[in-house]
């Protein structure tokens, strides 16, 4: 093993490589086993996130090196059974980071900011040292950071209602919303709600869109209603409508009333459409331009970083007004066509009007068939007066045609426990091997 002391918060997010140099996942946490004596907990393995957002257990004996830039596995079989914490175990980052503790012998208060694991001559790893930040007596300065032996820190083990979130958020901040959503599902309900509440409104809105509906509802219910309304305002209107559709009529109306009127109105409109139709799954804010706009104008719009790829893949052309419902719908221009035209060209001259738009009542099965037929990632939706009211994107269709619980971590597993070889493969491992 390359390093004799490893700081675990610095491991989070590091890539895991097989002996051939191929990445197989990323480190998310470390697993420590509690002992019956006063000895520090034994670190028995690391939790790595693999493809399909599955977290698995990797025993410490499986690593040839743990370095500041990467973790490397030895050869063997990887057991893909989803990691589940045992009763005598703790997840170091989730359970200990940000915990309020006291330093012995004088009971000085502090907050855990990192933990180090050390290895002995036999190769056993244990949580030997704890980095604790003491409170500062001056408001303008950070407290002193001290590194202590495990037995000098009181309050590390056992239930606590005084665990903060700052350190854990620092570890999680580089994750994509989908990966952070998966991390939240791995946490206890209390810890999940604490972390979710500590995220800013925009980040939490993005993460909620990646969670199963029951988790969305529970997190929203744990927020005060003013904060919940603020988060709903940051969500895409179609995602907010889906979430509000899971609530009671009374609760839904209360939150809509707390939202800014211009943010609530498109959500109210989407809630009027029947489930399973284009109106119920469309986004009401596609990229819309008038026919006298230039190709340069269109390219500037679809470059906006906040636009999802499926929304930015095409521009819809309509008469004024530009907010949905627009004036008369004229057609659409795919971004590839825009790239082939001079920047000064008028998009009204390159618009494709040959694809019939959807109606709000068009069922999902028909939407799927037509998008597949024309190889489209988005289709316009118009009302009876041929006004553009929104667009259905391919991710909207997938979200609503997959099983309702497809985002749930316990459902997305494909053959839990199936081993996969890390070349060259020895005999398969069965069950969870901590060695």
C-alpha cells in the first residue's frame, strides 16, 4: 500500500482503477467497524460508486495503492451487491463528518472536519486520528484546527442531534445532481433532510428532479413552506408540476400561492392537463424566436449554459408574443442546420415546417412513436389556435414511460450480487468479503 496514513474526506470522489488503468468507479465513503474495546474502529473497506449509480463495498485488502490522485485495485472479482451498512458499522463521512464533539480532558467543544486512517504492520487499517476545528472567540476568524488521537475526542460514537453539514457539503459539491441524489438516498432520513435543507435553492431543485417521487415529497415536506415554494420556483415548470401533483390539493394550492405569480402560472397550466398526455409532460419554456431573428441570435440562445441539452437542440419559431402561448407557430430549426448557415441568415428562411406538431391531449405512446419515426429529441406542442404552448423532450418521454420507481436505488439494480471480473480473474468471491 502506497500510503500509511490517509485522510478520508480527501478520498471522496477519487477515481478507482483496475490494474489495466481502466476506471471502474469513484470513492464515496469509508466503512469502519466498531470494536467492543476502546480501540479505534477498524476500517474494513471503501464504498465506491459504479455505473448505474450503484454503490458497492470494496474491502481494504483489494487495493494495491491509495494515493492522493487515485485508488488502484488488484486483480480478482468485484461483488456488485449493493452496499448496506451493518449494525456494528459506520460510514465515516456520512456519520462522523461535521459531528459536534468535545476534546478531552478539558471538554473543549469542536467540530469534526476530517478523519485519518492508519495501517499497522499486519495491514489492518483503523481510524487513528481526528481533525477537529475548535470554535473561534472572534467572529471574523476561523477556529483553530487540531489533529487528535481517537481516544481524545468524545462524542464520535452514538446518536447525535448536533451534526452539521458544512464539511459533508464540501465533499459532495462536485457531484452531478444525479450522483448527489443517489448519495442522499443512501443516507438516513434525518441526515438526508439535513443535507437537503443545507443546499441552496437552485442546487436542491436540480437534485429533487433526480430523486424518486416519494423522496421528493418527503424532502419538500421537511422544509418550511416558504423555502419549499422558493425551491419549486427554481425547478423546471414540468418537474415542479409533477412534484406538486403528488401532494394533496390543499397542500398543492398553498405552495402555489406562496410562489411568485409569474413562476406559479406555467405550473398551474401544466397541472390542468390529463396525466399521460403531451400537455402533462411538456416543458413550457423551450427556446423560441421570431422568424426575423438571425442564425447568430439562435446560436447565442442555445449556448446558454442553464439549458438542458434536449431543450437546446432546436429552436422553435413563432410569431410574437414569445412567451407561451405564443403567436402562430411556424416551425423549428435544429441546431445542426444553424451550424451550416451563415450567422447573418434569417431563421425564417431555414425553418422546417414539415413536422406536424403535437396537441396537448396527444398520448405518450403516440409521442414516442413520432419522435422515434423522425429521430427527434423534442417536438412542439400547439393548442387549437396553432399557438406554441410547449415542447416535449426525449427526457420528458423517458421519465414518464419508464416504471414510476425507476429512480429508486433499490429498483435500478440489475442482478444484485453478480460478480464482475477485474482482470486477470481468480476464483469468484461470494457474498460480502471483508478481507
